[in-house]
C-alpha cells in the first residue's frame, strides 16, 4: 500500500443553512478543499451521506455532486454508514489512493437535515428497524439506556455527565464554523428539557445542515500541493451489533474498540502518542464510553476524568477541540469528514485560539447508530 | 496494485419475494457466495443498495448485513450509485483487495422493491430532483426521449426496437433465477400498455426483489478456494451529467463510453476480445445505446444489428445471456452484482443451456439513472 497524505480541507459553517440546498453546501466545502490543495482536477471522489433519500428525496448523490462541482466524468461513489458515512468516505478515498488506482481523490460528507420535518425518525433508520424501530425506539432512548447502565455501574452522577457538553461548548466558542459557539453552564444542562431520562436536551447533539471535504493524494506527491502535508498514519473500521439489545454490555461499544485497535496497529502507535482526539459525542454518554474504548481512560473512569478537566487543554488529552458534535453541530453524513478537517487544522497549527499545543499526532473517531459501525483515523504532521 | 480474482458467487431467485425481507435476501445470496468459495470468515464487505431508506426505512444497511450473516466486527461499507450500486460495490471490494488492505472481501447487492407502494417515485430519486423531479419526469419518460431521438435520427423502427426484449426473454428461459423466464413475441411487445411513448410495458425492466453477492481475493490466493478462479482484468467507472437535459446528445451515454474505455485500458484488451456482455437494459433503448458506447457496434447500428440476430448466440456478440434486466429482473442495488455472477458462471462454463461457447473473456456494464454513472468490469477465465 502506498502512503497517503491529506493536502486540502474545506467546510461550510454548520447550522441552520436555510439559504443553501444540499448541492450548494457540498460544492462550497468541496471547492474550498480543492482551493486549499490547489487542485483543479480530481481523479475520483467519494461522498458520505446518511440519508439523502429520506432527507431530500435525492439518491445518486455522488453523481449529482461530481456534476455540480464541475468534475463530471470522474468516478464518484457514495458511501453510507449512518452517522459514520463521512468517516468511511475518507477511508474509501485513502484506500483508493493507497491501491494506486488514483492519485487525487476528494472525500466529502454532507447532510441537509433541517428541510425534513421528521428528522428524528429519519435518524432512527440507522437503528435496527425490525426490532428497535418496530417498538418505537429512537436514538435518544437507546443512548439513555446506555447512560443509565453506565451511571448505575460506575456511580457517575448527573452533574458529572453534564460536564461533557459544558466542555464541548467551551471549545466551540473558538470555532468559527460551530453551530452553537456559546458557553453552557451546569444549570443550562440540568434545566434543559428532558428528552429520554437521564438525557436532557443539552446532552444531545443537534440537527444540523453542513458539509465538509478533504483531499488525499500519495504522500510522495503531497509536497507538490502543500508545505504542510498531513500523513494518514492509520485507519481502522469495524461493525458492531446493529441492535443495542445484542451488545454484550450496555456500557461498551465493541466497534469503537475494534476500529481503534486496527488504527493503532496500522499506525504503529499507542494511546500515549495521541495529542488530541475528535470523538463522536452524539450524546454526552457516547463521548465517555468512546474515550474508554480508545484506551484514553480505564473502563468506568472517563466520565469522572472528563468532569475533572482531563478531557480539555492541560488535562490527559484534549477531547473534541472543535466543540464536537454537541456544539460544533452534527450534519450526520458530514461529521466524519469535519472531524478529519479539525485534525488537519490542529496538525497544521492553524487552529487559532483552540490550538492544541505541539500537536503532532491526532485521532478521529466517527460512529454509526448505537455502535453498529465505527471508523478511526490517526493522522500525523510530517 | 495486486491482481484480484472472484472466487465465489451466489444469488436469490429474482422476482416478487413476499416471504423474504431485505435481510433474508441478502443473507441468502451472501451465504451462498461464501459456501461457493468455501470461506467462513470475511475480512471486509461492501453492500450495494440504491434506496434501502425509502424502500424499507432501513439505512446503515452494511452493518445490518454484516451482523445478519454472522460477520459482525468486520468493516462493512454501503455503496450507492442508484441502479449502479451493485457494480460499484464490487469495484470497491476489488480496490480494497488490490490495495493490500484486505484479502477476503464480499460485495453484495440487494433491493427490496415490492414492499413499497411508490416504487417509481423512489426510482426517480436517481434523477435530478431539482430539475427533472420537480417537473414530474420519471425514468420511463427520460428513456422515451432518448428512444425518440434515436429512432428519429437513425430510422430504427418500433418493430426493430421490440427485438431487444424479445431476445432477452428468449435468453431468460434458460435462467432458473430469472423473474420472467417466458417467451415474448412481437405482438406481446407492441400490444403491451403504453408507458411513455414510444416505450411500452414490455420495453421496461420490472420491479424486482432480489440479492446477489460475489467474493474476491488476491489472484495469487484464489487456488486455495476454487479450481476455477475468474480474474478481474479491468474495471472502469465514470459519471455523466445527472440530468438528461445536460447530455450533449440524447442518443449518447458518455459515462458508459468513459467507463468502458477505462476498463479496456486497464485490461489491455479491445472490444474484439470480449466473448459476451451483460449490459444495463433498464429500457430496450438503453441496451442499444450501451452496446454502441462499448464499441460493439457503430453509432446508429446496434438497434438494427440486434434486430438482425447480432446480439444473441451465433451473432456478433451475445448480449445479456442471463436475460438482462428486462427478463431476469432488476432489483436495482443487486443488478450489478448479479451481472458479475452471470459473467463468472459463463466463464466457469457452468451456464448450462445458456452457455456462451468457449467464453474466455466477459464484460459487465451497470448504470445509474439516465447515465449519471456507469461501471464496467472485464473478467477472464484463468
């Protein structure tokens, strides 16, 4: 396999983008990434989108987007793995370049969520429709069960759990692309509407419109395009049980652990080499379990550690410097690509006030459903 | 890039499968392919499905399927490119093996179409929603415009056009998995219901439930699994304009020509080396234009040539020995994988009464929308 580098990134602002349709958003992110890399012609592209069919009644979106960014003719493939679609699109692009099939490949993620009036039901298509969907369960309910099991077993308090979104909102203040770049305090979490006990509105990532894109090429060509190439050091993906009731343990996400192990192995690094991590905090409890599955904290320890400042600047590891899904926003198909963009921005040293000092190696973790899929990338400044 | 071989294939019967849901169908095809290859453990898998969200309200289908065939834990990625989803899933699996990332990879396609009551509208999500969909155009109308333009320019008669489905039904009689394995005569076509002038019901591929799967591995390992490995000699994919009004010529499908050129180049063969071809005859006119874009006939010549027996046994080249989309059936996400299965079956010499004599090199051509995407594979018996 050839070594691969990321040479360009671009994204829209995340939020309620009433003035942009799904094409406009994707094109903005893709063209910014191409401008960032200084490339005018792509060899191939991948588009991550969870449910463009249900959200916008447009499938075949990879061809739509190739056409709309002026690249008609190139191979273009949509990749879908629920909320991990964007991360898997980047992984697919990396594999294509690693194989030698193509040199300059764009991977973009996009989701237009605000135009639909039944967004939570559409998101529920990422769960097991025959068993979970049939019984009316949606994701807040599934993650609430995980939160209850975790809090019961490990004694995590409601106040400690609230520190996850509080931290992520604090990080987002310095992210100009974030949907909710405002501070959040304990009262703000604890007095927000109950969604699914114990999860309140401020534990839940929002509905978001947005797109993000990255461009990859062979590492040995990267210097043609940028003086700050970012090497793809490791990638790992895995599936987990599609239904939460098939998890052996409600406080574990096997797909995350497997994806992490595969990425660490390929990269030849350990958790101690990682300077920051963007994780999939779709709900506050998710960030805690993911941080444990990736090895940054022991089982049962991440919740209290994050509440004690170990997940932010000056702590054990900076988790979600971008603000994460909770505060940056979660346009599901774009989330994985936006995580990679944040990692690249940090590794380039371009993150401004949210810069992680001396960041050399960063990690991203993107997830589908209640752990039905996950994909992990390890990136390095070279 | 490593050379890649196909070592196993499997499919369901195509038709109205009221007793099987989307999981049952996929599992049947996948497990048959695994049994055919003699493999119990996969390294990764790809799932081609056009619109599992709109048809069955289940996205995240690659994880669902990995779980349901007992392979939970492996990376699994859904690929979507409308009716070319299955072909692109196979291409993605080939690239992953070629890269060295994985050895044993399954690519399956599936679509459960009969359960939806608005199937034609769901298919229309493969067209340009903002322009074509907005005006109410669906695919029979788009292909009817292509048929009218072709018939007008080249003098193809309505009776000659009818010979495409008549030939494909004749082929399907010998395919035990075909949805409509019965003969069709000229009256049967010309007196069938008008759908979109000049296309009648018997010019249109049907609504179909079904699944098909193939397993690929490095060519140098293929003999561990089979004494009849089929080498992947060339692959090519391309996009075309998503909207028909952006085609420079209504009688051309640029994506097909580009995909074919790329596959021929990679394979190092020409049209004269191809012994048979499975093409995407979603409508009778499509088979004609595709056969021209792949170089088997000059522009304007394929319609009359097929009517004169040049597209069947004993003619210039056997087109759609399986019966094609028209008579074998068209479960959109599964069509591309089923084409590969037919090519493998022919190249193994296992096609029984529909065997193409001395078949050494075969081609498949899968297409999305009105030519918004296409993917071509060239396979060889080794």
